[in-house]
C-alpha cells in the first residue's frame, strides 16, 4: 500500500503462502514453536514489520504443512533409537481440548523426540519406544511368565496356551521339521480372541494379558532397535519395559532436599546426611571420568554403608531405606559408565513443551498435537545437532532439500560419539 508502506497478504488456499511462502511460513513456525509466541502476538510483530496478514491466515500457516515434516520426525526417532542402546525418558502434561494428555520426551545427546498420548501406561511407553508403529503381541514363554507375575489366573493362562499353541502348529514349515515361532498378533486380533474366549473376564485381567503379550513382543522384536536401558524416574510404567533401568540421582536427591524438619536435632542429622549423599554422588561422577573394575566394589560397599545408616530421625530413615532398595538401578553407572547419573536432559527438553503449554495452553485436536510433536522434535533435534532452525525449516517447507537430513546427521555423529561403549554387542 503506497499510503502505509505495508505489504498486504490476502487469504490464500491452505498450503500456499503467497510471494513470501517458505520464508513467511518458516518465520511464523519459529515464532510459534521456537519463541513460543501466541498467534495474536505473531500478528502484532508482522504488522510492525510492515506485513498485514489476517489471524486466520497465520493460523493456516501454522496448521498446514506439518505433513512434510512428519516424515522427518519419524526418521529422527528411528535414527535416534538406532544411535544408542540407552535413552532418557520423561513425561509432562499437555491439555488437549479440555482433556489431560501426556507428552513423552525421548532423547539422548543426539536428538529429542516428543510424543503426546492420552495415557502414560506401560503399553504407551512401548508405543513411544516403537515410534508409534502398529501394536503387536506375542504369546511366548516370557509372556506367560509375566502374566504369572501380574497374577493372571492359572486357568486363563492354560486356556491361552492351548489357543496359541494351536496357532503355532499351523505355522509350521511345509517339511514339518522347523520349530514354529509364536505368531504375532495385531491389536484387532488379540481383542477379538480375548472377547471370544474370555467374555466375562474383567478389564484389569484383560489389561494384564495385553500388557504381558506386548512386552514379550517388544523384547522379541528383531527388525527394529530395542532399547536396552532406560534412564528415567521410578514410575511404575517404566519397569519391565527394558532389560535394564537406571534411576536419576537428582530425582532421588530431591526427596531429601524437600524435607523440612522442625526439630533442630533432626535438621542437623538431615544436613549431615545430605553432605554424605552428594559427596558420594561426586565420587560416582569421578568414576565416570576414569572407570576401572577395581573401583566398582569399593563404591558398592560405600553405598551400603551410607544407605544402611539409622539416624533416629524416622522420616529420614524411611527415605534412606527407599533409596537403598533402588541400589541396582542407582548404581547402573558402575556397569555402564557412559550413561549420565541423572535424567536432566529429558527434563530440560521437556521444558520446551512446558513453555509452549504455558503460552498456548494446548492443542484442540489430534492434528494439532501432531503439529506440536513434529515441530518440537525437529527444532529440538536441530538445536542439538547445531543446525540453524530457520534455514532448515525453510529448506524443507520450500522443497529445496539442500540441507542434510537431521536423521543423517544423527547417524554420522553416533559413529564418533560411541554411546554403546560398555555394551558387548552393537
């Protein structure tokens, strides 16, 4: 406009951005997902830059085009899972159209991935570690052992053995000589079988059966990387999912930091114990810098000495006992020195979602959730890989494809970083 000196952008069909297409769309995406600006503030900023654009057009720019980056997100998660046998995992809330959903943050030093789901149970954790692929179930010996651990009735397990063994026999090779592998069931198939064979079984028992079969299927998977160690907090949904579980020392230490005794003697006892706690933590960090087999036994003995103490302050003694019960998980670093002693990387990556949630509250549809997850995964990983976020988004939105994919950068860096040093097999 000659009178105002501003550029007017008329509303355009979804997926188009006019003359400024890739630049303007990329800029709006970074304002929203990197700078956490709400849409009215984006409109104000563009207005002050001399660009008049409707709120609806800004919403279209932010809402459309994520499909082009969705494949990038899936490739990032795939590359991240292949880069290391261990990963951080944490979750934070995300409102979705009035409902409370959960954002799972999966990461290691090479990437950060966000997945928002309605639940955060054990099967959801498996979904996150399988990059949201279709659920599968297997009834092998591990599945039946887990069902026993979950207190599933013996008659139910016997009936399931008969059903699954019959299906396994039908999958024999033509020569009849091979040992059949347990069949892999889809979610529709297992739901149909359970409904037909156990119509009166309660929801809790059915959930335990699905959970056991899902865990067995995940552990038996061969065509996709299976996470061997999770570094997380002590929430129950993380247990049994991986071969090994490492707990966060910072998370455990917060329980001692939050104690506020009224009695002066109790305050003194707590302060003395806190000093011992963090001194031991510093010794574990020193071990990571120069791990040797000779130092493992003394550190284990020292742990037993510190966390077997009886101070006379009942609340403190109970807390010490809970820490001691997690000995193997807290001392996983003695077996795998390359893993951190804390889950801070996942919590720091999770703050990206928290800041976005504070400003924008939450998505209003599953399409919006995919947009949040996709953009935060791409931007979070780009930051870890030292890639300019604006240039990368513009390159992908504009279709140039000149910049190397973030998944390829993860693969290349994984070769030099060696995050699997203490594992015998790759």
